[in-house]
């Protein structure tokens, strides 16, 4: 034997005829580590083909023998392993071919065997799931022809698997039934967890979408059924519905300026009451256009006006269906009573606002743009917090029964300081209206005579006096007497330099307040005055005189 020593490999040969009768081992059952142990014996004995022709003829037989033997060294089905643990030495074994030393390659040369190495796993037949497991152990699986008789080749493997245990091919472990069940349960748990996570994510996305979009269908919001158009007569809506047909908007066009204001119908003859400062821009040559709440328009002419009361009356002709506004009584008004104002602030016609009476008998003066005092108005006004803006001037201030209790005339604005007027600043909740009782008297005079009369005391006041009360001047304008001879004041005993501190028990703090209190009365009304002279107070009574306004 030549194990362990290098030997010269001879070419493949087929068995001699005399060896045909010898016992043959199954093809391919040779030791992988020493695949051709009989090569040296054949070389020593001189066996093998001697000519190239014989070698060529022997190659197909060897190739067919290799093809018939399984690649993993197992015997074909039905083969019986040789007894004694080793193959017969007399059997010829294939030799490792030696490549040609020189010359062109022979097309008929045998293919050399693959090198020794790990077993190659054959692909599974089509339609199978992997290596085929045998129901019974293969007796040729662990056969080692060169091992000692009775000694297993892989004792550890055989001890683990045991007789009848699970077998494996080419190192691939075959799981047991319990392990397969455990893997199946694990896969089922993982699938359930994944499904739960996916369901939660999908549910969150769907929920967020529904929350943002309100559902999968179109949204239909709840809405109350249509109610009857009627409202309570004392509600703001009821008052507005009753009063709007009587309210008009005035557009004044003059040679130098234009203006917009409000008015209301006094009677069926077409008389309309408004403020003097509304129609003043028209002058003697301008035009006045009246627009009713329904959209009808008409030209108007001035009947009369008075700057001291800031009131004017105009008249339209040819208009049918006029709705006169009912007049209330301003003496019955109490602080806190609800009121509604209607007008055209900034030319927004038919604007309705509401509020309360904030104060009564508020002495205010407005105007004075002329500089000579002829255009100053003195009003003992009603104060309201109903929003009033430029354009509301001349409009009605209504009580809860839709009756006129005042004519909106002036506002106090944030940028107007202590002055009252009709500037373009907005409302800050300080509006003032001429009491309707005073307006009624003046309107009647304007309609009947074209002029209004003013009640007077017959004295000239010192408007520069800064003390408390209204002081009678020391001299009149133009050098005349401060107390009109034969006038109401002279007859009551008033002298130059006297200070009037009260009118009918109401304190007055300035000359403006005394004029306001006086103009709140009619000519011929009786007044009780408190006069301070030389540090002594005295009470006197007088009857108001009359003077023509302008």
C-alpha cells in the first residue's frame, strides 16, 4: 500500500477479463479522503491498458460508472454493502487520469473527477419543497469502506439522531414536530401583533381624517325653521319697521360744498324736519334732494331755519303716501329708557342703532364756525349712548313706542376735545339730541311764519367770566347798556355785575348754561332766578321776553 506517499497516477483503465469474475463493490463507494486507493496496486501489478486505443475505449465505461453512482456516495437502491467493513482488494478501482504532457488535447480524453470537498446538494425535483426525507434510515448513508468494522463514521450524529430519528442531507437540519409547532405558534403571534399594529395605525389615520373632514358624507348643518316676519312692537326690530317709512335721507349740493343728513316727515303736506347745519351748504342757490326709505326721490325747498336751535324745515311736493312720524313728550323721558336712532351715517341710509338715555338736560353748544357767534346753537340736550355718526344729524331718536323724543344733533368725538360738532370722527357713545318739545315749538313757528322766536331775559352776559355762575356784563357790545331798559331783566331788578347762579332751582356754572336753560322755555314763560350781588344771594322772578331768531 502507498497511503501517505506520493504516487504516479495512471490513466483510467477498464478491468481485465480475468478479473470479471471477482466480487465488485458498488460504484462510487470509495473513501472521499483517498478516492483511489487501488491506483498503486494497479500500477504495481502492471494492470491497465497498454495502448492509447485501449485507454480510449476504457473511458466511456468509467464515465458511465461515475454517472451511475450517486454524488453523495450512497449506494443505489437494492445494493447490499460488502461484509467485513472494506471492499475487496481484488476489485479494480478507477484511476486518476494524468493530463497529457504535450500535444493537442484529445477530444476523446476522459473528464477528470471533481476535487474532493463538501458534498454538493442536488436540486430537488420539480414540484418538491426541498430534500426528500426517507421514512427509514438509509443503510448506505454513513458507510465508510476504510473504517474499522463496526465503528460508526459519525458517532455524534448517530447518537443524536438515533435509530428511526430524523435524518438530514448535506448538513441541513430537519426540525422536529414540536419545533415546527413552536415556530408556527411564534409566527402566528407575530402575525397577530403586526395585524393589531396595522389596524391601530389605519384606525388612527381614518379617525383623524374623519375629525378634520367631519365624516365621509356631506355636512348638513342644523338650521331653525323660518319664523313669521312680525316682531314685538316694542322691540328694536318692531320700532324700526314702524319708523323707517317716515325717515328720509337728504343730499345737499351747494356752490361751495355738499352735505348729507337725515330727516323725518312731520305731516301729510310734505314738511320734513332736520338740522339747520344739514341744509346750510345749499345756501340760496343750492339744491336739496330727499330720498325715502323705499327709494323714491323728490326735490325739496327750505321753509325756514334757525341756527340758534339748529333746526330747519323743508318741504317736498307731489309725493303721495307720506307717513308722518308721531311725536312723543321729552319731559316724560327718564334716564335709562331704551331708545333707537335711525339715520344715514356716512351716507348709509336706513341705518338703525339702539341704546339708552344716558342723561337729561345736558347743556351743550355746537357750531361757531362763523366766528361771530351767530351760528352757535344752545341746546338743553338729551344724552344717549346709541351710536350716532356724521350723517345721523336731523334723524329721529325714538322711544320704545316708536315716537320721536329727540332730534339727533351733535356728538362728542375722541379727537374733538371739549368741542361738540359734526366732524367726521366716529361715535364713542356720546350723542346728543334736541328735546322734541323744543323742536315741536320751533318747527311750528318755522312752518307758520318762516322764523323762530327765542325767549330772552334782556341782559348781556360776560362770556369770558371764569367764576361759578353767569355774570351780567359791565357794558354791552357797541357801548350799550348791559341790561336792556324795559326788558324782563330790568323789570325784575337785575343790575350790571350781578351773578346768576340758579334757574328754577337748577345750578348754572357759566353763561352758556344760562342761555341753554332759558332757550328750553317759550317766550312768556315765568322763571325764578337766584342772583348773587356783593356776596349776598337773592331770588327774583321774571317773565321771558321774545326775540326773533335767524
